[in-house]
């Protein structure tokens, strides 16, 4: 039994000659039919190898993209199947789970179809375990089931941040929408010593402080909630300076012109804040270098545009450099770390974006709850 209260692979033994259904999260970035980052496939290999070494036949399944319950050529798993065949010969990959409408509606008929012919089920799809979808919550009710090594490790690391972080514990959050992150900010404020906020969502907070934000991203309906957090003296640190683009400039297109200027917290009409400024980058770096635990999720600016990558790059370098235990949430921040060639210097890069935030927020996930159910029914 794993410390997270769900069965481990060992609980499934003996597996000689058994057929195991492996739910993985192989929802990888693909451009023009080519996988641009295969982290999520490689991350499932320890589980696959363990199962094969113990005599099991492994059949994997995953969702890919967000097709609407029927086949769509651009979400064909063929590129994933090809890469999997290279990395883990002998593992079959089923068709994209979301080509069947029963996946997202958690239809019992689809669960029955999925588990037919299998002796056991393993969930190693951390990145999808916050979804109450058929392939995540269904099989444990019917088959002896266990968490794979990746799922176990993710829960151990992210759960550990909530339970026993070394202090100071600094959380750095970026990304565009406050509305997506407000609850996780509130949860992190309970366990972290300080929450540093950059990215598009900082402007809603800056507006709540009374600053002009120009044409920057801002969620007006969230301003009051941000103000309430700040008023109650929450340990939130906001940028003291910003890199902004003049009216007429185009994000992602330096050749279109448009002046780029460093400014403080007040942004003139028409200007758009698109990165934290150099002063803030330096301050955030110091905080990360002085911390003993760091969690980072979400870019500090529009790092795909070289004019606005400095904040994210400086932060990524500090996280890589820091002697703290460092955890980077999935999605864009993991992509940034990979783009800057720093992935090898991070203690844990989560394969889950939404899942890692939900686990930090709630301390549990539907996929884990389902595996706990399995223990009761089948052990
Ligand atoms: C992800 O990429 O965030 C996971 O694979 C989950 O995908 P989803 O957000 O489409 O459910
Ligand atoms: Mg997502």
C-alpha cells in the first residue's frame, strides 16, 4: 500500500500472463504530426517496465486533445503510438478515449467496453486524475487496481508540499487568469510563507491596489476578491515593475513595431503589460534563491515572444540554481523550463497542470478516490 492510501503495483501480484489496462496521460504537444515534448510518455516507462518484468501484457489508453466524442483526424493517436512503440516495445495503445462520448460523461457502458478482457487496471495518468472520466474513475470499481509509479510520485511530492514543506516555502504563480488560480492561491497562502504573483493575472491584483493597468489583461469581475485578499494582509507579493508594449504593437510579432518600455506599477492608457520587469525578476529570484521549498506554476510573461521572455527566463534560472527543493507545475511552466534547457536542474517537474493545482488545492483527486474504492472492493 502506498503512503497515499491507494494500492501500489505490488498489490496486483501475481501478474504472470495477466492483461493489464494502463490509463496513461499521453496528451503530449504535437505540431505538424511531430511530438514536440515526449516527457509524458517517458514518465510512464517505469510503470510499464515494472509490469512487463512481472509478466503482464500491457495495453495503454489515453486521451489526446479535446475531441467531442467522435473521431477527429487531428486527434489521432498515431504519432503517440509510434513513439510509444520506440520507447516501450510490445505495448499496445488503444484509440483516443475521447473519440467515445462515454469517456467524458463517465458512461458505465463505456467503462464495461474498456475493461473487457482485462485482469487488472493501473492508473498512471496523473495529469488526468482530476477528471471524473470513465477511464479514470470507472475501472477501479470492477478490476483489481493500483496507482502506477508516476502517479504515486506526483502525489507524494505535491502532497508533501502541503504537509511538510521545508521553510521558507515560496510559491510563484503566473499565467493569464486569476479566476483559474484564485482558489489555489488561497490554499497556497495557508501553507506557503509567501506567494509571488506574476503573469497576466498580476494586473487584476494591481488594479485592486488602485493602479492603472492600461490595456493589460484584467478580469474586472475578480478585482473585489483580489482586493479582499490583499486587505486581509495575505502574504502575496506583486510585481513592482512591468515590461509593457505600446499601442499598435503586436504580441508575438516584433517586426510589427511598437515600443517596449519598462515601467513601474502604473500603466498608461493603451499600453499592455506583458512581462514582469527587471526589478521584479531580481526580487523574485532572490526569494527563490533564499527559499528551501519552491513551487512554480505559470509563466511570468508572454515568453513565446522574445521581447517578453526575460521574466520567465530569469525565474526559471533561479529555480534551476536554487538549492531549495523545487517543483514546477505542468503545462506552460514545464514547457518554459524545457525551452531554456533547465529541466535537468529541477527536482520535480509535474506532468500535470490542472491536476497539480487541484491536488494542492484540495489534497485529493477523483482518480485517487476511485483507487481507494478499489482497495475496499477487491483486496
Ligand atoms: C492536460 O493536458 O492538462 C491533461 O492531459 C488533461 O487534459 P484536459 O485538460 O483536456 O482534461
Ligand atoms: Mg488542462
